């Protein structure tokens, strides 16, 4: 089952500030885990975004130099969204 539109909607919600970065992070990871368990929807763009989400730190007091900021995560989401839509899946 192709769940690409779920990711497109989730990314869109984050980019349009309908959900917070923390909500996006939790929702994305939950969906990705489900897809991987079901062997659904392997996509290089989603894998790259997963790694960026993993590098993201939502707590400013805990952020380290190598962590992504929310702005950097948003840029990664924009690239991923563009990739997903250019693949003809959005």
C-alpha cells in the first residue's frame, strides 16, 4: 500500500504551522514505523527526511551543534515534499 499521500499531508501540515515540530516528529516516526513493519512505501526521500528528523532536537536547552533546528527541519521537509510531488505521487 502506498502511503505517500499521508506523508505529503503531514509535511504540509507542519510547513503551514497546523502542527508543531514535536507533533510532526512523533507522527512521522509513528507512520514510518507502521510502514516499515508492513513493508510499505520505501522511498529515498522519506528515508532522508527520517534521518533529518532523527537529527532534530525540539528542546532548545538540549540542542547540540550537530542537531538540526526547526528551520533546518522545515527546509528538509520542503525538499522532501518537492521530491514526493515530482515523483508523481502527490
